[in-house]
C-alpha cells in the first residue's frame, strides 16, 4: 500500500511572532512518518519561503503516485476569515493569495481517489483583524475523475474555529506546540491511553483512540500552562476498522532489545527515535490491573503540577498572624512544616511561604492538611486522617518531588523507581492523590504489578479525596494548577467569583500558589 506524508512547518509568517516550535514539530512528524514506512516529504521555511504554489505542486505530485493513504501535517500561524479559516504562508502579508483556504482544500481533497486522508494541524483559528481580507487557495488540484467512494477522512485540528492554538516557551528549553507535543507522544507510542487492544493482545494507536485521547488530554495540559487558556481540539476521526491504525506499540521483546543508550535520543532531523520504552535495566512486567480499568487513573489527577517553587527555608510567617481565605481553620507553623486542621465545612486556606508567595489549599473538616518545606526548596502537601500514620517529613519531600516529575511527563530512571519502591511497594502514599499519580505512572511503565497494593486491588485506590478529584474532572478543566480547580469545587458562588479574579497571579507550582505581590488582592478578598 502506497502511503505518503507531507509535513509543513512555517516559523516566519509575515511579520507575526516567530514560531520556532512549528519547524521542530514538522521535523518530528516527518521523522515519525519515515520510520512508519511513509514516503515522507518535509517542507519548512528554513531556507526559502513556503508558497502556495510549492504546496500545490507537492500535493499534486503525491496524488499522481495514487497513494492509498495521505497524511498532511501543518504547524504555523492560522486565522479565521469570513468564509472559514486559513493557514498563513510565508508572504501572506504581501500577497493575499499566499494562504491555504481549508474549506476549499478539504472540498477538493474529498474528490480524489485516495483511500484515506488525514489532516493534522497545529495552528490558530482565531480572528486576526489585519488578515480579514486574505483569500488563499487550495493545495489540492481539481480531480480529473470523482471516485465512487469518498476518502475516509481524519481531521485533527489543534483548536476549534475562533480560538487560539498555544505554544509553550519554557526558559532555556526548546519551544513546543501543545497540540503537537501530545500528538507526537501518542503517535510515538508513549501514551497507553491513546491505544486500543486488538486480538492477540496487540496494542495499536487507532484513529478513534487518538481522537478520544486528544479530546480528553489537550484541555487538561493547556489548562496548566502559566497564563494559558483551555484549548479544545477539533477532531473528526472516521477511518474505518480495521485499517485505521497509525502506529503499533512495540512488543515486550522489542522493548527489552532496545534498552540501550540510544533509546529516546533524537536523530539529525530532531525526531525522537522510537526504540521502545526505557526500563532502567529492570524486567518489563505487564499488568492489566489499571490498563483496562474505567475511569482511567489519569482523569483523577487534578492536584499536581511539576514545577516546584524555589522556597527558602530560614523563615515562615506565623500562621496565627495571617488570615484565611475561607473556612474555619486551626493550625500551627514550625520551621519545616505547617499543619492545618479543618473544622466545620470544607474550606480554602491561604498560607504564606518563606519566599513570600501564597499557597492556597483545600482544607477538609475530617482530615489534617500538612505542608512540608524542605532545605532543598521543595514543598509537599498531604492530607491524612487524625488517627493515621504520617510518612516522615523527608519521605514526603523526596517522593512528592519524584512523583511530580513523573506527572510532568518525564520518565523516571531505574534508580528513581527503585527508590520509590523501597517505600511504596507494599503501602501506598497516604495522600490519595499521590497514590493515583504513582499508580498511573507505574502503569505507563508496564510495572504496575510491582506495587503490591495496586496489583492486588481490583478497584482503583479510593477515598474521599479521590472521589472529589473524580467529580471535579467531570465538571471542569483546571486553570493553571489542577488544585486551583479543586478550590473552585466550593459551593460558595460569591467566593468563586472573587477567587477567579486572582487567576492572573498564579505561578507555575506543584500546588496552587500566588505571586507575593498579590497579597493585597488576597487581603481584599478576605476583607470582602
């Protein structure tokens, strides 16, 4: 079966902000497609402008080869117009025809005798006033003959019409489009939830599984960006079984054979080499305990964020001298930790950290909330019952940091996994949220069976807090930190409206943390 992929990345579109992630994304898709056996064509603006004529000729030549499957990936700027939306090419600001009209392109594409077509695009679809009169054109030629059956059509667009697609720009790191990051993670067989199981226990990334995963995961990930907006993809997954597979997961034997030093490295094109998942030298053990469970574990993970604030340890404000945002809370503060006891109904407490920022956290009437501040700058938060046995302060700081790292998408090393197993192999963390995160990450490593409490449990770890997380995930997507979403779980409508005004003060943090300069705003909220 002839399969062709075209990857387009445009960093510079007129005078608009540069998008270095666009070229990186196109190269990653090109690298993936080549390894999957596609005849892959890479088009970027690194050497010369990308023109409508170039794209038209490329697609026309691809159609002359009569492919059974055609993939087109685009990453760059886009905008909505009065008639639909367009992809902006290099010189769109000098020539209004230098844009790809998606409505025309899609209509022309469906008239060609191609078995399957997929359009994957990481581009804005919001309104750009200065591009209101852009015309654009199609990159598909007129069909010389209309097929008896229209192509099976897959459409994975980064956002809905009228909305933006976001690029994350972490300091001193490569930029990446949020949609592209998640798309490539799924296509490169790094996300179990983007697969479905076929006969013979084979796992494959299929059209509907990929669409469902993007619909579920993209809003969560974009909702955690500093100052970001919740982004929903535009998905139409209609490739028909059984020929709807984008990628097949490596077998257990392939994983074991590809644990060498090159696993996960990048090739010259910037694409990650798909060589199986690194296991740190341990034997791979598959467990269906979590994999086939509904709802899936990660839907519950709403109170973690991977970047931990750099907190000094030499001083902390006296809790008794600081008012609380909401709820009756009693507590005390020591040099290394603070303890909050909830009374009455569920509330939200605000505690000032040594770096002067404010940490907001839920306080539950029948649970004790403890905050730990470590010398290395880490902060850990846990909830436990008054009669429960609390894990040591050192353990909480160390293992909370590791678990947060896992949630951020980093694969833990064999040594880090071994450290966690020393403490949590037989007894789960006392904080049920961390329990869910730990179980989820070990399941991604195909090592869930090594957590004895998980392998022997036919139901997901459950508790009052886990139920709260599950309910929250069904109702809304978090803003910056998922714990902020939990704070919004309060039934006090007036409080929620006032809390929402503090959103711009949120900082990237494991927990819900406000910038120091928002103390006045916080105080105003408290004073009403």
